[in-house]
C-alpha cells in the first residue's frame, strides 16, 4: 500500500481545518497509509531583520529535511507562489 508522509511546520488551530484533515485522512485510508507530521515552528520576533528570517527558514528547513526518509519522492508546496516543486 502507498505510504504518504505530510510534513508541515506549525499546527492547525482552527477547528474546521482540523475536521477537514480528519475527514480527508479517513477517506484516504482506504487507498494509502497517511501520516501527518506537524513540526514546531520557530518563533520570529517582531521587527526581525531579513537575516534573522533567513536563519529561521534555514532551521525549519533542517527540521523538515531530517524527517524525510531516504529514497522518498518529495513534493514541496509553496502557498505564496501557488507552485508545486517536484
């Protein structure tokens, strides 16, 4: 059976989004093993510099990279650009 890991930074806070994730997870369970991994996001202080933002993104990137299994097929989604990177 297909195994899918969704690795994301931050946790869902809105109940309607949590309910949607639960519903789609239940629907997909017939076709694949779905695992959603929510990693803690790095805290960003107000009025942070571009350098600090880059450092935070690098730390979050390392967190995500460490959870990707060897020989995995990776698809990265970018909400700001609405682009899928394969």
